[in-house]
């Protein structure tokens, strides 16, 4: 299983931007898709974005138009550009991998905290 390490979180004011990074120990091109999820206190984990090996991207409705996921297979890195942040985006963000179209995302890293203040 690939090891994933997230970074780039922090405290930002509403309306601001952050770019999260995910460093993989293995070859991400071997995985069907890479994704970002988040979990806020008292809430279930939510898959917010994913990008397939072929480059197809999909987003949760809550972040569509504000977040952009990208992957750099040469560097085994995955990114999440987050713009127009609001307090509802406050959560721990995790990077994960999916082996096939029929499997779930897993291999989540330790997460990076994103806190958006008013």
C-alpha cells in the first residue's frame, strides 16, 4: 500500500486560499485514482475531489468551482488548490488512493488541518 503524507494546511481567513500537497512513497500512476477527503469534528468523512489515472476529475458539490485537484505522476504528488475558502471548509484533509474503479479510496495519510476563520 502506498504511503501518503499530506501537508500545506493552516489557518486562513474566509475568502483566502490554500494549496495542499500529498507526497506518495510509491508510484501513483499505478493507482486508478487519487483523491482528497475531509472530516470536520462530529461529521462523517467526505470525499471532496478525485482525479483518475486518465485525468478525469470530479468534485463534491460543496467545493465545485472553488477547489482544483491535480496530480504530477513524475513527482508522485497530488495537490488540492482551495480558493474562496469559507468556515464550512474547516476540517482535517486527507489524501487517498483507489486501486480500481470498484474499490474504495484508502491508504489515507495522517491528514493536514485546515482552519478557516471569519
